[in-house]
C-alpha cells in the first residue's frame, strides 16, 4: 500500500482479498474484480490465482488498489483502465504482459482516443491507445506519479490531451499530432503496451539514485540491501507471501481432479413468489428488497455456453474448468454467506449434464431489519475447491408494513 500511496500522493484504506481460481483459471487469466473504485465500495477484492507465478497475483492486486486510490474518478473508463494497468506493470515487473492491448489498437488503425475518453474499460483499442500514450509521456521523463495525480484531478471527463497540456504546458491540440508522429517513427512498430520503453527506466536497480517502484522476477531477486526502497521491499514481501499461499493451494487442491465445464452460473434475486426484484438503475448493482424482515429468494442455475439475450435482474458469471475429467455428469457445491442476511439454508449441491442446463437451486432468506445496503456472497465449489464467487448487493429502503 505504501507504493500506491506514494504514486497517488494520498493515504489509502485497507482492503481484503480472496485469491481463488476465478472462472476455473489458475494462471491469472481470470483477472480480478471489485464492486467499486474507492476504499468504501471497492475494498473487497477478488483475484485470480496464478500457480507458479505469484507476481501475476501481485499485479492484479496492484491494479485494483490503484482503482481504489482514484477515488471513483476514473472507474469504468479507458484512461482509468490504462492507469491501473500501468500501476500493475510497474509494481510487478510487467507480469501481465500477455494482457497487452496497444498492439491491437495499432492493428486497428490507431483510432484517436487521446482527444476523447471512451466510457468503457473493455475496449482494447481505447485502452491500448491510452497505454501507448502513457508510455510516450513517461519516455519524456513525466513520471507515472504525475500522470496518476493528473488524471485523478481531471476526473472522468478528462482526456489524455488535457493531461498532456497539464504536464507539458503545451496546448492540448498538439497532443495527438505529436503522439501519432512519434508512433509512426517507431522502428519496430507497436508490439507491446510500452512501445517507447518507459518501463525499463522505471525498473532500474534499487541502488540507483532514481527512486523505483519495480521488482525483478522472484528467480532474479537478490537479498535486500540498505539502499532498497520501501516500495520494492513491500512488493517483494507480498509476492513471497502469495507464493507461500499458492504452494499450499497446490498441495491441497492437486487431487482430486476436477470435472470439466464451460459455461455460466446465474443468480436471480426474487421476492417470495418468484418475481424478480428491481435493481438500482444508475449503477445496476444493488437489488431493492420489498421491505425489512420480508422473505425473499435467490434462484441459482448453471448452463453450458454463454447466456443469450439479456435477462433483466440476473447476474451472470463465467465458470470454466479445463484440463480436467470429461464426465457425463458434473456436480457443484453452492454456499451462501451473509453476515446481516438471515438464510433459511446456506448450502446445496446440484448435479447435471455439463453440456446442458442445471435444475434451479432455490435459497430463501429474510431481508435484514436494518435499512441500507447489505452484502450476500454466493460461492461455487467443486470437490471442495472454490471456483467462483459472486457478490450480491441488497438494499432495504422501507420498513415492514
């Protein structure tokens, strides 16, 4: 956390993280998730395990903490996504290089996302443009810390062109022409998220007079010396802790072998007669409960493939198990956990054909007596191995009649 605080010039909060095989993946490709971009709504982190390469877990952790430190100003947009990826790269020696998006942006004709912000964090073109632009800025000695603090100050609508003007004192209209000209002059083109080699400058050895946030891979780390920065030592300790945890996971989970499944787990929140409950329209997150202490229901199901259409009020999460057994029937365990939610039952199992749909598992619960927002976790496991976790936000707005 010290490294992240130094980057943003702020004091962050505490976070909790669960590391598991997100979507059945154990190489970090399941990504990471949280429900918000601040330390109040987004402090519960879900991170994909990466057996044999714990630096990838540290990178995913760094990306989420970076988003929390943005104070909600850069959530779900292209500039914020690129900033979190750069934070991850500098704090993990670019352990997520296979997540690169800038090469795709170049292949797609280098669309201009410097003069406007893309209101999504899932577009490789807009994220890739921002990644390359930040590489360009850092190659001109504008630090990632200045970039981070500048973007946070500009807010959701702040463009990369405005950031350029803020850092360089040049006019914003010069940002795109100068950047695109620099891209065109690259001898090898855009082959990574760091086409201008800024990361190499950030990864100088700890004994260098320049302050650094990076680390080498574990196989290359050396015993810390007196000149090592606090940020470097902190990240190394996190990586080593994660490595120890993953070694335990591997020994515990190596047997039995899981049964293959490639599909989706879906959760529907209903009232006591099965009518779907409404969600908060602006954020599409919290479900409105009919009233304090009223009986409600969760309906949980599994289906092979990707769900078609749009089911209003249904939360879907991918669930993929590969390189396991090919079985005619697959069984999943479902666990519910809610500290302020009274559950009529908190666990169940379901068995079905992995190429089809499961029966619906129903869980009744009692709406909390206290008004406000509450959390309910749905955890999916197979053979005692946690595979997926879904966070359900519930909001009680009225008192019982």
